[in-house]
C-alpha cells in the first residue's frame, strides 16, 4: 500500500489515516473550522506539470438512520495530459454525526486506469465494529468483512476534518485512529513549526502525518513523507501539501476556496 494513495484519501490524496487506543486530544475551539457549503480546490502538480485536481467539500447536513450527519465529499481527477497515460476519477464520501463528529458511513468510488471498484463501510458504534462491502469481493463475501475498531475511530476522509478541530501546538502530536480498506491504522500528526508563505506572508502551521498499521500486539508498518501547510487561524485550511513519491515530489496547492455558510 502506498502512502500517496492515503494522501488522496485523507486529503484526496489523506491522509488516508494502531495501538488499540489513541491519546485523547481536547478540542478547545468552540466554533467549527468548517461550514456547510465549504469547498476547497487544490491543483496537483508533478514535475512542474499540472497532474490533476482535488476537491474537499462539506456538501450538506442530511439524515442517515435517524441521525443528523454532515455529508463530506472529496474527489480527485487527473489532468487531460496525465489522463493520456493514467486516467483517475476517484470520489470518496463520509457521513459524520453532527454531535459526536464520528463517521457513520464511508464510501469509495475508484476509477484508476483500467481499475474500477466501489466499497462501502458502515460503523456500528454500539459494538465498535466496521463492516466493509467491497465490489471485488461481493460474490465470495456478500455480507462483507467486519473488524473491531477503537471507539473513537475515524475514516480516511473524516480524519482530516477531525484534525482541523484540534488544538495544534508546535512540538506536540495529534493521534488519530483510522479505519480504511478493512484495516486499522494510527496517524500521528506531528506539529512541526509555524511558517509564513508567499509575498503576503500567509501564516501557516506545518504538520507531518505519519501512518502506522497496527494489529493486536504492536505496530506493523510506519510510513511518512507528507507535509501539510494549514492556515494558522480558526479554519485550518490546507494551502499546500508536499508528498515524496517513488520518483520526485507530488505537490498540491490551494487554488480556490468557498467557505460556504462560514463566510
């Protein structure tokens, strides 16, 4: 599994995102850093060429199984040039409870080259179980696969919005439990420094997420080479992401934002 795929999931890019419990981090912000109607558009750049576009959107407040939920949607698509070699049209969606901010349902649509897949994960919060039904495995396993998850588990998209709600202090880390692709992970987000970007000196906080796959008994894998610049304000908007890939660096730059109801 490649970390850059979790960048597309986490930021379309996720952080995608254990030890069975993670360190609790208090939320000190009373006002949410995102609002219904917020849409962020990022340009993906690879070797100075436009490789594609990613969007992150708080689409609506709706209802799911008698719960009021936020509908979060993220997309990623390759540019016309890169589509000649490898066409990408991905979409992920998360429904998160407006009270607990925990995900209820996660779905992923993938169109990558000749590969096509669709999967849905539902979270049973009473039993702390995540059940995933994958199109590729539907014939052999129509009921899906279930795994035990931590009580505070997030999915690959909701984890990013969870991060935006946290108090970020330089030199400290935020730990997030994440379930995706029928596995549990822990994302440690290291808060590295504050930095001013561009001629206008935009104030940002630089963070580095590190992905760890964990099973009972300990950590199996650890990966990380992603850096994210978030605005140093109450909204924590990603303005720049840099990810080292097998060859070179993948950059994602914020090119447009609509703050929705939070204007």
